[in-house]
């Protein structure tokens, strides 16, 4: 898959962290990865894959997919995600003014509660994905839930810890 990339795009990819057992962690420059690339990567590699789309080291949307099509997704750093995903009023005129209103803070609390309620399902999806990936260690779902509720930054470290906790061999 990566052999077919043009030279400019190849230059935007670097190895981030090697993991035993042939697992690779790559880092792409912003804007070079698309969600539609994940199924192509899984098909090409015939192995599970997981992507963390990181924003300013404060927020990440993590998506995993295995060869059978089982997919899971979660956010890292719910506080930032809730702010980003808070529903804005349809008649919003000035987003900067909106950010200072009690209504914005209520919308953030509401969205945070929704995201938090999804964590047990997200954690279970991650564990099922890891098991389908051939990982022999049984991850602790409670520990995965704790990680998904973490506010740790940079989220790159949190993502690496998530992979560790899912049973992937620790990086070198």
C-alpha cells in the first residue's frame, strides 16, 4: 500500500514506534490520512489496524478495524472532544461570544456526559478488536475505560499506553 504513495506523501510518513511481533506504528503529517484509508490498509496488510487522528497533542479520535470488518472508535481527552462536539444553536451569529455563554457550558456538559456513557462500549470494542488481532493477553476492560477517561496529554502518549493495555507488545 505504501509503495504506491508518491514521493511527497512518502516524505510525510515516518516510523513512530516499533513493537515486537511485526506491529508497526507510523506517524503521518496532518491531512495525509483519510478515514477511507483504514479499510484499504487492513485489506492490504491482511491484519488489524488502528489510527489515532491527533489534534495539537490534546485530542485524538481513535479508530480500529480488523480483517472481519469489526470496527471501534473512541475519543481520547473527552473534555476537549466535548467542547469540539458541543451542539451549537442554529441561530449562532458569533462563535467566540457563544464560547462564553452558560448555554455553551451546558452543551459541553451534556456532550461530555454522552461521550462518557459510550466509554464502556468503546472499551469493549477495543478489547474485542485486540483479541481479533491475535493478541493473546486479555486486556482489562476497566483499565481501558480509565484510559479513555484520562485527561493526559500529549494524547500520543495516551494512545501508546492504550495499545500497551490492549496487549500489544510494548514499543521500543
